[in-house]
C-alpha cells in the first residue's frame, strides 16, 4: 500500500485549523543543536509544535551506536502522545532543508500507522507564499490515546554485517558523492562507504527550488540507478536521517521503500575503528 508523502502549502493552509491536524516543526542544524528552536521562536507556521531531532527523534549516542539512534519504543510513544497525536490525527512535518530532517519524523511516525505528510518546500515555501507566521511557542493538548510503537522498518548493524555474506538486500547511501567516495569526510573518523552500496545523494530528489521532484522524474531516476535489482533495498546515510528522504522520494514516485539502517555510516565507521584497534593489539 502506498504511503502518504507530500502536502502542498496550499493544502496545508486549507486544513491548518482542523482539530485533527498536528503540525511539527523539525528544523535542525548539525553544527548548532540549539539553532532549530531559536529559528522556531523567530517564526513558525501557526500552531506548529517544535520537535528536536537530537533529543526527541533520536536516543542518546553510545560508543557503539550511530549519531542518531532511535529512541526507545516507550519514549517515542510518550512523545507522540505529548504532541497530541493519536490514530485519528493527520500530521504534517516540515523543516527548511527540503525535507531532509522532516523525513526522519515522517519515517518514524508513518510506520506506526499514522497519516503523515511532509510539507513540500518546507518553511521557505510557506514564507514565500506570504502566509502568516507566529512566534509564541505552541504546546499540544496531550492525546487521550497512547499509540503502541514499534520499528518494523529498522535494520541493525548485525543485519548489515550478515548481508555482506548473504547479499539479501541492496544498500543505497544517501550522502553526497564526495563522502561516499571517501573524500572530504568531516563527520566520522573513517572515510568511505559500506561495501557493495550504491550512491544516491538525497539532494538529487529535489528541484533547484528545494521542492520534491515530480513522481515521474523520480521514478525514472531511481529506475536508472536500481536497474533490474530484485532484492529489497535498505537505505543509509551518515546517521539515519537523510536516508529517510530517499524512502520518502521512492514512495512519492510510487515505488516500494521502507527499511533504514539507522546506525548508518557513523556506526559502521566505529565498527571499522574497533576492528583496526583489535588487529593492532
């Protein structure tokens, strides 16, 4: 069954004041973790609730995890309830990076059976339409119902390690090509990519205006990349965030995509480091 994917500014404007609609502002900046909230206070879509990627859409990083591991099922269930979301809610998520961050929220929520859409063009598209914004923080009315959370689309480090032998799925890396090729690595201690992975930078899903490409064009481009591959596809990136954008784009094109290796390269690089350290002992 096709997943819900994108919503336009015009459609959001028409539905914004409906009682069963919840809007989540997911703006986040990797080099300044406090900036997203500050930008939210400077102006956001009326009624939007700020959601922090680093503390709410991710758990705490450990010595063996990636940078943005998933929060526990109970933690996410509590967050969803606190955001005022239940099984009858329509959720719209947005950022200011073409959906790069919002797609992580979309992926986490849509697999819980929640109807979730990413605002096409994000906050820049909203402000470009000269629509009203507000600056006061909005707090949700806590939902009476708590959704039972699970992560059926989660792929583990062990799954990926096994796949190097069994080749049960094809990996697709959403980082830019320079990092994929092991060049200009500034985030992780080891450069390169997981053996056998293909590369599709998530930015290739976007137009120059920062909106999602048409379903027809996306289907053509993804078809050219994946060719006749018949095994399932698993998506990864640096820390399990922008990989979700490739899943969003695939579904927008009417193609099946669900699974993310959440640890991604930031976890795999730690694995390589441990292996190198053990071999030197």
